[in-house]
C-alpha cells in the first residue's frame, strides 16, 4: 500500500499521538477497535503496540521500500529471553539499549556479508 505525503503524515501523527496518550486512548476505546470497514467490533486478546513497536512502525513507514534488508527486534523478542519481565519492561530495556544493539548488529552484519561474498 502506497501512501501519499498527506496520508503518511496523518498516519504518523496519529501513531505518535497514540504513543504519547496511550493510557487515555485505551481507556476511551476499551477493547473496541475500528475495522477497515469502519464498523466497530470487539477484539479480545489484541494488545496495542508498545512505544518501541510504534517507533519501529513509524520508521518503517518513513523508510518505505528503500531498504532491502531490515532487522527488527521487539519487546516480545526480549521477553523470550526474560519471560519474568513484563512487556513494558522489555520495551523499556530495548529502547535504552537500542543504539548498542544497532551498532553491534551492523558490525556483525558486515561480517556475515563478507563471509557470504567469499
């Protein structure tokens, strides 16, 4: 799906607004989410995106199809290694360590590319 500049700006603004006002938005909506058709339906078991997941989604929307390889780590990935942590704690840890993870992933990625090119 391609979005024009206005559509993308609106989607990004809505995501950032939700990210900044998540508790109020969830309280206002409860478990009701709008479907693509505009009808309201009750959806059980679907959790809103975490702050880190919204950051990743916004980055992906901004990047479009410009990248050929992208690695995304989520709070759920951290939770598989730390199952006693809450998803919020996993998300916070991921955001606090984001730069180190990115830097090290790039270093290791170059090693993989060089090995594959041999």
